[in-house]
């Protein structure tokens, strides 16, 4: 059954870091992970957010089409975790391809991936109308990943393997947090894993920043990384060299 409504948190009409070119970015509501460095804790709760229809979004995106096309850009669906609403995404991307012929991307942590049932069937269809996946690989060490996100990473790594098997273009992203995801041995394990994938077009190292603190204050949530500072340039360059980032 087609899903014509979805719950979104917000939109950004001129995203510059969410795929190639200028992007119309749709931030979906809901996430299963609780990353210590998350700067969008207001997207966590499932069932909240603004209820929108596919056609409402398509019509809004249509107004920005000349700018998106001129820059070689398109539409990126982020979050939260967009794959929690795969039925909606499938209907949206099918409409974007059919009506606008535009580049589509998904920014995901893979936190809800499964090779079972309706989810996997829908995901396989969704990949047929997805041009790019921005995949956030946070930590290779299972226990450190659990400590960082509240969830294991085995199914997330399996999502990366699935994308490789399906030959879906992927940009790998790794958030570099001092003392949490900047250990040299862990970075080398991540680099070794990335080498097993055949579909990686790009690797990005994203230095941790503190811009999310004010949201935690507004929401009355204790900020978990209060004493962590952004990584220094030497650490950033080390991570980029190990991961082959460019």
C-alpha cells in the first residue's frame, strides 16, 4: 500500500553539505539511536513532527527546481532516521523521479536496517529510485558503538554490505569526536571495512562541533558531552589520511 503522508521535522531549501550541488533537504521525524553528539535531539521522538503529503512536498520542491538543477543538486532526505518511514520515502522518490526527474539522496545511519519482511521489500524498491546514500558509520568497535549510540552496530554494518551488494553509490561519513571516535586503531578498522565495499565514492570526516548544546538546554536535556571540545587539526588530518577522505 502506498504511503502518501509522512512526519517531518523541518526542511532546508539550500543545503550545501548533503550531497552534490544545492540540495532541498527534508528532515524526517523519529530516530532509534541516541548518539551522544546528536545535534538534533528534537528529531528523536517517533510520531511527532509535521504531517505532510507527498504532493505537498513535490509542489514545494518544484519551486526550487531551477536552482537545484543548475547546481547539479537535488533532494536529500535526512533526519532523524528517514528509513523509519520507507513507505513514504518510496512514494516521494517515485514522484520526484516521475514529475521532476531530479537527483535523490538519503542521509541515514542505518539504525533500523533489517533484511526481513515488508521493510526489506520496500527498501529494495526504494533503492531503485535512490541515486545516493550518505551513510554515517560512527564506530567499528561493538561496545564503543553501544556506548555511543545506545544500539549495536552489526545491522548497521550489514546495511553497508547490502548497499554494496546492490551497487548503490555511497558517501561514507564519520563524525570525529575526541575520546569517542578518534582512536587510531578504531579508525584503521573502519578503513579496512570500507575497503571491502565496492560502491564507496567518497569518505568524509566530520569534526565534532558544539552547536547542538542550546537545543539540549531548550529541551531540558542534560548535554552528555559538556566537557568535550572539537578535535584539533592534527587529529582531523590523521583521520582523513587513515580513512582516505577527500
